[in-house]
C-alpha cells in the first residue's frame, strides 16, 4: 500500500471527560469492537477481578481511577486506530494536556445526568485553543438525566461551540426506547440487553412497530426532531474539522448502546494526521523525511526490568525499526532498535509506523519530554509542549537511610515523567517536590513503595508561587523560609514564594533580580 494511503488510514484521538462520566468504559467498548479484548472490564467491580484494560497501574486498579494516559493501537475496518485514554482527575491534568498535543481529534464524553462539568470545561478549552476537532458523546441515556435540548444548549452556552446532533434519543431512563440516527436515517431500538435492533424510518412510518410509535415519548421526541430540522445548526464537515462545530451522539457506554454506531460515524469524519507546527513552519504528514516528538515518558511499565519508555508521535515520514535518528536538542545520533506499540501496558515490537502512530521508544535516559527526533533536518524543533508550574510543595525524605540509593533512583526516574517536579534547597540540599494536585503525591508515594521498595514521609510547606531566576549569581542571604531558594532538576535557580505578598515585597526590594514566570516565558517551557 502506498505511503499516503497508510497515512490517510490513521485516526489518532483522545477521550476526555470529567471523572466518572464513562470515559474508560467507552474506551473498553471501542477495544471490544476492534476485537482487541474478549470482554470489557469494569473500573468499579473490584471483587470480580476484572479491571479496565487501559488502567494498567496497580494503583489504578485499586483506586478505580486513571492516573496516567495510556495508548491503545489496533486496526478496525479500513482504518488504523490510536486511542489515547487520559486521566479524568484534575490532579493529573498536565499529563492530559501534553497528551492532547499528540492527537488529531477528541471524543468528549458528557454525563447526561450532570451535563457539562468543570474538568470537561478545562480540557475543552485546551482542545479549542489548539483547533482540535471535537466529537461529543452524551452518555448514560439509560438513566434519568437532563433534557436533551437542555444538554445541547449547555454545550453551546458553557463551552461556546455550536452543536449538531447526529442522532436523537427517544426517551431516557426506564422510558428509553432508542435513538433516531439522523445521519444514517434509521432507528436503533434499545432492548436493554446490549442487543441493538435497526429499524428503517420507512418501517416506523408504515406502522410496523406500534410498541414504539404508539409510546407517548415517541411523539414528543419527534416534535423535538422537527424543531432541530427547522431551527438547528446545519452539518458542515469543514466546520467540524476546524473545531467550530461538534457532532453530538447520544447513547450508553455501559449498556453498550449507540457506541458502535457512534464509532463508525466518528471514524468517517475524524481527521487523519494533520500538519504540525515547528520552528521551520508547518510539517505536513506527506513529508517523507521522518520526524516527530516525545510527549510523554513513563518509568517502570515493566516492573521486572525497571525500563523507561518515551511515547513518540510520528509526524512525518515512515518509521522503520533500526533506523538512526538525531535528537535535535542535543544533536546526538541514536539508533531506534527497541520500539513498541501498545495495548495499555501490553506491547509488541513495531517494525513500521506512519504519521499519526504512537510508538514507544526504549529510553536509555537520554530523552526529555518535548524532544524532536528526525532522520534529517537536524535544526527542526516541534512546537513546545505546554508546561504548568506546580502549586503544592512538600519536602520529602526517606524513612530508612539505608535505602537512600533506591530513594534517589526512584525520585530521579519518576520526576522525569513530568507529573511531579523536583527541587533541591540551596541551603541544605533537602529534596522538595512540587505538584499540581494532592493526588499526585499519593501516587508518587505509592509508586516509590511498590516499584522501588522505598518508604518516604512528607513535610507540607503549603502552596507556593514558583519563579525562576534569570541572573547568573544571586546572594543566598536574600532568601529565607518565606522565599526558599532552590534548584530545579535542570540545575536552574528558582524561588518558592510563600504567597503573593512575599513575592511582591521581594520584587520591590530586589529590582535587579530577574524573576521569570514559567507560564509567560518561552525559555523555561520544560520544568
């Protein structure tokens, strides 16, 4: 098959939602349709011994939440699918934000009983900012929830994007009869047992299914449909591709209703691999020179070997195992022999990959998040990945000093994943960790114990305002416990200010010291 045909087959997308909206359940249904798994696990049913295929960490199985993004790749009909399942919990939003840089479209899941929730709004804004096409699946129609018209209105008013319902629900909860598939012009009957009965519009109009057409909810839903036909938005493929219009689907991931219909339609309209921004301009996937970037690093996916895997988005050219590439940050040449594709933590060697594919590269501790790898064009750099300064800070020390070596190794490897940041206090070289949310500390502590057999204890130093120092030399005597002088893991000087007052006071007293806000600087994107 020609190179361009392989590129056009790729569909690389992320699934985003507020926690408990059904994101992981949806992921598993799609894997089931792709014949990747024989039965779907459940995040909640711990006693059954079944867990979600995309939740591969032990702590994810215990807590019933996703705490890291996972990648799943498989062929489906005429497509090759790369799904990135992201953490829904806000404490892991930075992992999700980075993952969103590697996709070409997004599936946004909304709980019909709750509507648009806070974390959905945050993630949507990131997608909108990057112009990513967004497809919406309104979930849990087998429960009593908000009125469908109200949900559409909420999407448009709260998220600021126009919507087009690709299907329309007939009732909900105990009164749920199924969905009107506007795009395929057929009615999908909900039987309550994961069986979907497809009925043509013509059969309904001819009165061949009186149990449906004589139900009171049928008439009210038909009136809503007429309203949508007359006053609703028109379907426009180009506006979908620009992220200006979101196709909306109704169904139930848990009941496995409407999911397959959604998936088939989504794959038809979802974007194939898109051009990516670099310092040299846009690089199209049709470009045959191999290049791409690392958007995530994960330690200890195989706990027996303590390996590090760099997740790499292929942006242009054909990848072939064993090829030599250049890391443009260091100009170092490296041969890519150990490469894998994934099913969560399961993996197999990949010999060939195309733009849109996500591959795992064994990391001998030479890569960083954001690194560009290329077979040529050594001066190319893909657009900087988003980085967010931590907000919560804690000192950390090992409980058993005899395990100091394992402690240092564990910290060094885990912080390189980018979810938690490491600092050393200048005055005494104590370790300080910074994170966006509390749950990151719990995961960090758990993983140190489970993966490195190290117990630690934290000392809370509260929320801090981090600022990096632009000067080469500063007088350490200017700093105290309210303005901690530290070095980050790249050996850059920074200050952790106790609060905004302390920060402003220091600024006024020391105007010769340049204080850099990570969010506003192009030189300090990586922390």
